[in-house]
C-alpha cells in the first residue's frame, strides 16, 4: 500500500507541475480535469450499518461524480488532491437483507479517459427474490441468475461436483457437497455455463431430503451422432472407442474424436487403459476443443486390448451341474440355502464355466424392492448342483456369456445347448434371444408367437416345461463382438400349471439343469463353431489409418491441483513465478500417481552427471514443477525430462508424428536459459529441437514453441523421451540452468 501511495504522490506532483506551467501561458485555460486518478478502485459495503469509505482523488482540474441512488459521495465535485467520502445506505428491510447490489461510482473530468471508476458492491441475500424452479428451468436461466430448486435427484457424482436431474433435463453442480447417487435434494445456487453447457457455478446450499435410486434413460450413442453433436446440454451418453493418451478415441468416417473424462471419480479413470477398447457412459459436459468432448463418467466397460491375436482354439465353454462339481461355486449363487436379493441387476451372482472355457451363467432381474417378495426372490444351488431361482418376474432373464477377449468378426457362427425346467408354479412364457453384435434378436429355431391366455397380449417363443427339455440354437454375428451372449427372458407373470397370474413373486422355481447321466446332454455348452479371418480389432486387422491418435495429453487434468496450489502460469504471464515441486509437495503426490498410472517415466541429469532413469540420490535432483495445467522441468545445476508412455494403441508398426508445445525459462529481467530439447526414441533415433526465443538478455520472453517430430517404424512398445539435449546444464548454458516448460503432447499416425 505504501508503494501505491508513493505512485499517487508522484502523479499529484506531475499534475501540480502541469498546472504551474499552464499558468505561465497567456491563453485562458479550461478548468475541467484532463486526468483523474484515485487510490481505490473497489469498495464493498455491509448490508446493515455500512461503514463509510474514503478514496483520495488526484486531478489536474475540476471533476464531478455520478453515483447510484444508494450511494452518497461527499464532496461530489472538486479539484486537485481531495479525500472523498463514499457512503452506502442500508440494504435491509423488516424481513432482512435485500438482494446484493453492484454498481459504479464515476468521478469524471472532460473526457472518457479522464475518469476514475470505482466498483461498489453491497452484501445482500441473493435468494431474497430468487425464483423456485425445476432443473429444466434452471438450465435455461441466464448466467448469474440466482434460483432455488426444491426437488432434484442426484444422477451422478464426480470428483468435483454432481449432476442433478428432474427426468427431463440435467445440470452439473460444481460443488463438493456430501451427496450420493439417488439422493433427493434441494439446492440454492447461481446459474452459469462451462464449455457450452449449463452448470450451477455456485452452490450456496444443498440439503439432502431423502435417499432413493436413479433409473437412467437410454444413452445417446455418440458413435452414431458425433459428427453433428452440439454438446450444448448435459445429456446421458455413451461412446465406444480405443483409449489413447488417457482419452477415448472414437473414429467415425476416418475422423478421430476425443472423449475426455472431466472430474473423473476414483475408480472410473481410463488413464491406465491405453490401447484397450472401452465403452464410456455418463453425462456430456460440453465441447472442450476441436473434436473433443467432455464426459462425466458413470460407467466404464473395458473390453480388453484393441488387438487380440486369433486364438488357436475358438471360443468354447462347458458346464457340469452335479453336486460334486458345483460345490466350489455354491457361494456364488447362494448355495443350498439361497441368497435373497431384490435389487435390479445381477447382484454379482453367477456360475462360471466349471469344465472348460471362460463362460458364465447369470440371472438378471428387475427391481423387486417395491414388490411383496415374501423372502422368495432368491438364487440357489440345489442339492443336485443345478443353479435355480425363485421369485421370477417379467423382465428377469437368464444370461449365458463367454469370452476369450478376441473380437469375433461379423459372420461368426455360434451354438448353445442347455437343459431347463420350471416347477408347476413357475413362469410359463419366455423369450429365447441371442445378441448379434448390435441388437438382441429372437432365436430363429423358436418362432415368435402371441397369446392372450394371460389376459393381455404377450409375445413369446418358448414355453417352459415342468420336466427337463433341451434348448438348442445357432446364430451368426452381424457385427464384431468380444462377448457373445444368449438369454432366456421371462415375458409374462403366468404359472406353468395354468392356474393364473401370480400376485407377487413366489417359491416357484426355474432352473438350468443337467441330466447327470454323462450322456450327450450332460450340461450346457456355449461355443463358436467357426469364424472368418480378420477379427481381433473390429477393423479387419489392417494397419492404423493416417491421422489416428495413438497418444494425447493436454494436461488439463492438472486443473484441480493447479487451482488448489495456486500454481502460476509463467508462459502466459511472461514472468517466472514460484512453482510447487510435485515431488516434494505432499498435496501434489496424487499427480505423481496419476502420471505413473498413465505410463509416464522420468529422466534425470545434472552438473557432472550423465542421464539416468534411476531416482537421484539427492532430493535436489527431483525436479518437476506444477504450472497452470502444464509442467515445468529443471532447476539450477539439475536437469530433468519426461519419458512418454508406450504407444500401446498402435495396432501395427507405423510412422507417427509427435507434436508438443515447449519453451525455455528465464531468470529475472529476461535472462534466458539458452538450451535445445531432444526427442529420443528408446534404442533408436533422436531429434534435437531449438527455440526461436531471443537469446539476448533483456530481449527474451516466454512464449510457446510448437515442435513436430517424425518417428519412423513406431510400434506398441515404442517410448519417446523429451529432455534437454545435454545432461549437464553447464554444457550449453554457463548459468547452469536448463529449465523448460511442456504442454499439449499428441502423437498421430502419419
């Protein structure tokens, strides 16, 4: 503050000197001020009993004031150097505080340039006159508008907020309130926007009213619409692609689109799945850049490596259901005493293939929590080893699946055979269906029929008998598929004995059986009988297309850490600030974990040292600093660099282009760390990169340099190191400082 006062005193002397010089001339002078300055630009007042505040005004002539009606300025005119008092009226009435106030006080001379503008704000109740709205209406409000939502459901929770829904629209609240999925809440907040979608930019109150569950809508398949998707609303979406550089890459019509996880909750990050085929489901959160969309993840399905060699033996799974063979699996399906479960889904209960192959049998059910199940919704392994259920209900289904992680191409033929039966009070009408790689289809061997026996029109293609019968089906994949599936789905609440509909789940059984006689039908078999060549990747096993992104990292995932640590933005500000060292700052240790999870490594050098990947003996050598969503390397006497993750998304050898942004650092008033950077392939070629930054003291400045390097014959194992060319910083820079910044790494197939 002392320095500011000195500045204004100097300005006042300058103004006074100008007035003296003017008085020596013979021409009459205009007395209106040409320059008006002040020592205060912002004033904030309490709502009740606001204290008056003073600004010292410096001018070279007459000035006047303009102020809102709730502000009094004394004096409201003047000349020269004058203390001016600014006072606000109270912002309350009998019911309490009124809405907050914000305006300006303008102290003016004779031009737009000769104005002192003071922003005046006053405390208030933002929600005094706030509208009570639905989530849908809140999402449509103007930015900055305060509102109250009395009834919303928490649909998803991220690491930095949560999604609210009213069933018709959704909005993202950037606030770390203690909520869980399914909570019914009331919220007071301010409407905002981020990346083109509506958000609650400030949550001032969030109250949990009750707990419940969420029924998600059918997600929009981004693979079908991504070329024209506007990402202007928080919508429930899914996307399928290959993970590269921690992002999901979706390729449509030879164009690559990136799906980036935003505020990803623990356990749902795909950063460690580079090269894998993944399906992401969640809420869209805007357009983050060219062909890059954000998603607030609710589910991750990892389908394994994008490229899996064709197996020597085609997919085959076989079960035996005898008391002896099933003993080890009784706990999975409830054992002989059963396992009661009313929750929607599988409950994690299944029977794995216990003879050969990698298959499983599950029972999926509808939500029965509101039904009178009378302790009957159970999974059981019977005394004979058969898995069976009680309390079946329309919508439930038995699911057979198997996988060897190979993506079987379209045209693959499959076969299933198993025994099944129900008790007399079990359910009669079912639908046998196979998954063709795209959709569920009725089994061809069992024609779809219609019945009105149940009192309503029901479509079915299988009637469950009360004694064992074999189900046998063959089908062909219409699209590539890693996990072939077949199901038997209950379609009507009608008893097999013909005695009518059940009012509630009962003790009637439905089982997958085994005749136990070592005969032909000894147990279920699920298999691929033949498959055309060219599977494994869904792309026919061909070479990667030009432009395919195999690695990318813009380091925007550092944002919450950079904000929390008040990390500087040296390059943007062209000024070197104090950066926290990621290695020695406890709060930043998760960054190290994330970097290592993504597959990064580190390289070290220093005065009199060679390059090494071993951690330095001295902690002084561990140099990696956090900037505003990018990284800084090196310090006096010590060098450091970054080893990029292996290019595991490459399906075969290819030439790739590595691009990134970098620049060297400087000391004090533009004393540059003159250096070059080297991009080096492990065991292969290296490329030295120079900077166009000025090398003379007092002329250099921090500005990003865009680098491009071609790597020939890169494979899934290729790793690239970015480092100062010399391990010893004194070799190229007598100051012993090779400090540099890095951002926006991208590797694409040429």
